[in-house]
């Protein structure tokens, strides 16, 4: 629209995005490690939750569960895990247990100002925790009090913590390699002593006791160690036949083979126990090479997933989306006052959303490859994918109607959904294995993806409608012309187009779900709550379209209907999971319920605002009645 | 014409919107009701009904509160047909709408047909066991068997809907009358007198003593089923041959002898026989290593059909059913000891309709939106 935009203004968008892209690229680089190479250790593959993952994921997910953070400030998750597994006495002093509940703090006689507590802090009252946990275990999860929920959470955290401790070394180990060597030497005599005792013959009491002492410690390890760290032996039946250290060491006394990885792990543990970084790093290198040679797929998975964890793409995307949102909103609010500056801001926002969308896409694709799955496999990934869908739709809208609205709503939706995803990730592993019924990539790729796009587009329409209502009430912008039409009309067209998409996606997705059900258990439609939720979205979109076609509602009515679509979608996405029935239920989610209610209330409030008569609107009140009055009144006088 | 206002009413968009909105209320209410009533009961009350009633507790009143699924579906169907006959003329611009709506009509009709024609039952097999029948999940039957000749057992099965009516049941296949004194669709049994329980005997106090029964409300937990019981008397032309408790709790039949013939009475899930049998060779319940998350359930079976000489191995696992003789066998559940499988057997002649409907509606919507979107984008580009 302008002919004299200064060159600088033209370059600002590109420059900003280039700088941010440079920043993103720079975060790929990791400074070399000094001391113990715990970061490399974090890349080693292990088996947990039925899947191969690196120690790094074990560390981060455990910390999330225990501390609700992925690190301990300066101490990385890998450093913490290595210490916990190899020198548990030192780790017990680290403040890792997060406790917020006052009742719980009182029970444990802890001061409330710290927020994070060490295992040693909890020790004096461990018996109380156990006793309460036993009682609460019998209480139905949905009827537990806040205190009971928090106590169970702490109890589970201590369980994870103690099990991790037993992964690589028995309790009270001082020099694992030495201890293993003496155990191996003791086996023949020890076995003989046990046999002799059983046969009622003479045996050496000390040998027997020492031997049984080892076995008891290894037995604990074999029962409780959390990740399985030893790759399957060459003669193992399947590739996922991983073992833990304890089981292998007990097997040794029964004439089974020593897993070659034991020696390496023992060397690492001993080096760490005796504070010898060089030996640790050497043993780590040797093991990395060995495991890389014999288990290339698993090793690759470990390395890549550790990189994925390190890069934290979604976290960075959140930051960039916020930035883009601020830019887009500023552009939107200033396009009438300072069109040129506004256009520069808008373009910056648009390119930034594009860049962030690429990061978002990269992370989704990386995750898909890691998992070998389509993008949506659980609630966590559905949030990420809904955000992605909204961002893509927003970018298309921005490309078609270059007014900043698409960029604003896209970045907002991207930000909100990724924050929701981060909160859903707090339970730990987000790449858990799929239960038998869901173990089908074909239907996950079709039904789940399409229905999730249906959610995304319904939300998108709702967010655009909110923009309409807020801008209309608070500013005169909806009447401002953008090119040839008013901004208000642009928004109406956008919402209509998105609702059409939403109808297509939600209908197709829902019916595909029915077809999956028909294929899997012979029932196209079972009135399962999740199915009903999806159907509600279809019906609601159909209502909006028919109400518009029938002339039952005008622009503002459509906007209010579209906002209500947010409520319907959030109910279907989250609400029905809270009912705890049917095939799709994932259990009751107390905290999520509160947020869902808040969201619904906020949407109702916006609808009420949208229903306010036009005279309360800054955008329309001046226009229609005034000229009519002016025309009519003089004639009568 | 008189019909015109009617067609106008039934073809109006206003009616569409009202029906869709009521449909949403119905689905929402039905979904919430599933929490308390269970899926099955809620489906019957909300979706497989014409009117949804509200029954205030301790009151004989039935207050209609919502149109049920059948009514709404029916009106929507009328609405669609009327709208098309009245308003729409077929042209290229409307092709998408036509396709989508035809697909919807097909979907609604198909679901109605499924509701009327589809038949579901289950087949429970222990390892090594072969069966040539499946069983109803909810309906029971009283099997009266003449077992005098073990090689040629004669069975007369009386469906529970007849038992529920009580009274005398006569058939030419039985030489005596079955008199139903009590029959409860869901019941509880005890072996000692307790409050609310009545002795499981005929009114004249004959019959097997030692057990007490009472009626209990329908089961609402979807994992559980109603367990019926009743007391029946065998009335011969010479008088009563005795009364017996029949109950789904009893695993073994009640027996009696009359005129030198041996009979058995057994209340069992209704059976559906087939000219072929399935034998369970092996059931597998795989979990992910180091977890108890199920990875797969599978049943290896032998299909045996004497009249055609068919004899082959089949494997049924999650998302991979056996389709045979117009029926589909799905892996539905299993015994807790992993030594038995439960297959869902579905016969649904209209299974194809949702597939076609989905294709039609999906394609219709795409066509419709593209016919609007493409010219719009062209105009923008030109502007």
C-alpha cells in the first residue's frame, strides 16, 4: 500500500528472524565436558517402560516426577542420576523432593520455606509416609483428599528414587569392581557351602555368610532396580530381553554367563566412587564403543533421544511464540495509527511464527521418528499437535488476509497448547508404549490425526471469534478498512472458513474412529464418552454453518457460537477423560479439572460480552444509529 | 395444497438447527448419565428411545424431558429429505451439499438398520476347548434337557423374556408344563435367611430348600452383568413333579426323573449354534518388557466345519478379527489366568453403510468448500 517504505523497515523483519534463527542454531552446540562425562553417560541406551531410552530420559522423567523440574539448578539431570546410582550417600543430601502441601510438611516436621527437600530430610519420618501410603492405597483415587494425593505422590517419588539407587550398585558399595571380583571368586566355594548345608554336611560358615550376603544384595537389585541396563546376550530370544545388573549377577552363581556390559558398568561405578574422572571416562568410552558396535539401533536411539531432550524444542518454541504474539498484537492495534510501523511489525511477527512453526514441526517429526509413531499417541502429544494445527491454519490465514490476525491467533494458540503440553508432561515419560488396542499406526495416523485437526480448527475458529469480540468491544478497529473490506468482515470470513474446515475434519475424524471401532471390535458406534465428545464437536460446527445459512444469526451471533465451540472442544478433549468410563478414559485428573472449569467460565464470560448490545461496542455503536437519526430528525422539526 | 406448510416446516433450516442443538443436549446428558447408569442402560434410555423420561426417586411419575435418539434421528432424516425435495435444485454449485447430505441420510439409515439387524454375542473358550455356539451377553434361557440317552440329548430352551412373564409355559416338545413361580432378571442368593431374601421354594413350600433369593436392581457397572434366578415347577398331567431353583449362579443343572426319563434344568446364557466349531489352541497375552502394559492379545484357533470338510488354523489378535460366514470374531477379552479367551461375535449386515456414508460426506464437504474457496482465492489474487 505504500511506495516509500524506507529500506531499513523492509529489512527489519528479515533481520529479526535471522538473529533468532542464529540463536536457535547456536543452542545446538554443547560445550565440551570437563570432569566426569555425565552427558555422554546420559546417552547410553537402557530399557524402561517397555521401550529403549537413554539414561538422560530416565533422569529427566524421574526428576520431573520427584522435583517437577528437569534439573536441579546448576546440577544437570544426568549428573544427579549418576550420583544417585553410584554414590547414593552424596545424592541423599540433594534437595530433590518437592513438597508444597502444608499438612504433609507438618507430618514430616519440615519447615515450609524450603519447597525442596533431600532424601535425608525425609528419612526420620519414612515410616509415617509408608504407613499413610498403605492406608491411602485402599482409598479410591478419585475420592482422595489433597493431602492424600500429595502424600501418594511423595510416596511414589521416594519409590522411584530408591529404585534408581539400586540400578548399578548394591547398597553400601564402596568399590564395585573390587566387590564383583571377590564375589566371582567366591562363587564356587559359596555354592559348595550352600549345597553342603542343605545336605547336612560340614561347611565353612564365613564363606556361606559372605556368599549369602552378596546374593541378598543382588536379589534386592534384581527385584527393584528401575531401568534394565544390560543389553540382551547374544543368545537371547528377543531384542528387548534386557536385564538388570542384579539378575545377571545372581544368574552367575547359577552357572549363567556374565553379561559383558557388567564389567564396564562396574568400572564406571568404581571410578566414580573413588573420584577418578579419567577412569570413568575411559570405561564409558569403551562401553559406548562396544554397545554402539553390537547394538547400533539402540545406541542410535539413545543418542538421538538425548539430543531431543537437550534441545528442548518445545520450550524454545514457547518463548518464540510469546514474542511473535506480542509483535502481532502490537501490529494489530497500531495499523490504523501507524500503518508503516504496523506493517513492519506484522511481517516480523509472521516470519517469526513461520520460524517457530518450523521448530515446532521439526520437534514433532523428530519425536515421530524416535517413537516410530504418528504424531498423536497420548494427551500430551495431542496438545502439541493441536497447537501445530492452529499454527498452520493461522499462517495460511495470515498469508491470505495479511492483517496480523492469523499470526496473532497462531502464536497465541501455539503458546497455550505447548504450555498445556508441558504441564501434561509432569507425570514422566511422554513416549510410553501404546496399549494393545491402540497399537496400530494406520488408525493412529488417520483417525487420531484427523480428529485432532478437527479440535485444532474448532479452537482456531473460537480464538478468532474471541479476537473479534475483544477488538469490537474495546476498539473501533473492526470498522477500519483493510484493503477494501473492514477488519470485522475479514474476521467473519476467517471464522466461517475455519468452521468449514472444522466440520470437515471433525466429521471425517469421528467417522474414521467409528470405522476403526468396527474393524477392531465390530461396533461402528458404541456411545463411548470420547466418541460422544467428538460427535458434539461435529454437531456444533454443523449448527454454526446451518444457523448462518438459515440467516438465524449474523456476524456477532456466529462469533458467540464459535466461542462456545471452544467449550465443546475442551469438554471433548479433556472433560470426557475425567468421567473415567469407556475405552478412552485415562483416569481422573484433578488439577486439569480445575483448569478446564476456569477455561469454560472464561469462555462463557466472553460469550456474555459478545451478546452485549451494539451500543456497548466501540466498533459499531457510532455507525448505524447516528446517520439515521441525523437524516430523520431534521425532517420532523 | 395442505401439505405445503408441512413440507415447509419439516424442510426448514430452523428445524435443522433445533434438532442438532437438541441432539447435543441429548448426547451431553447421555454421556453424563453413563457415569451412573453405565453405557448399556444409558444407551437404551437416551439413544435407543423416542422420549427420554425422568423418574423422580420414590415416585411413580415418568416425566418426559428430552426427545430420544430415535425421535431426533427420525426428524433429522425427514428434515433432510424435505429440505432437498423442497428447496434444493441440483446444480454444480450444490453438488457438494447433495453428496454430504445423501451421505448423512445413508449414515442415519445405516445405523437404524444396524440397530435392528446387527447381532452380537460372545464365545468363551478355555485352552483346548471347542465350541460350536456363542452366547448372548445379556439374555438367558432355561434349558430343559431330556438326558435319558446321553448320545441324543433333547433340549428345549425357553428364552428369559417368556420366563419374565411368569405363569405356565407349554410346548409340544415337552410332555409337561413349566410353571414359573418367580423369575428375577437380576438377583442375589444366600445360603442363610437374611433380610429381604425369600426362600427359594414354590409357594407351597416344595422344592430345594437351603437357599434364599431376592431381586436386585439392574447392574450399572459395565464390567458386570445381571444374574437372574427363579423358581420353576414342573407340572405333569399327573400333578406336580416338584419345584426347583434355577439360577445363573448355579453351575450345575437341577435334575429330576419323571416316567423313567431323566431331565435337567439349567438357566444359562442364551446360545446361538453354528454349523462349525472353533477350538482354542493357545491364548497369548504379551506385555511390554519390564511393565504390565499389554502389547498384544491373540488367540490361535482351529476352525472345523464338518459339512464342508473345512479344517484350518486361524489367528485372531487385536485389530485383526476373523471374518467367516458373514460373521466377525474379535479378540474382546480373556480369562485372568490367561488360559481362556473371550471372542466377540458380530453379525452386522449393514456394516458397509458407514464406510460409504463417510466417503460421501467427506468428499461432499471437500467439494463444497473447494467450490467456494477456489473462486475466493482467485478473486483475492486478482485484487
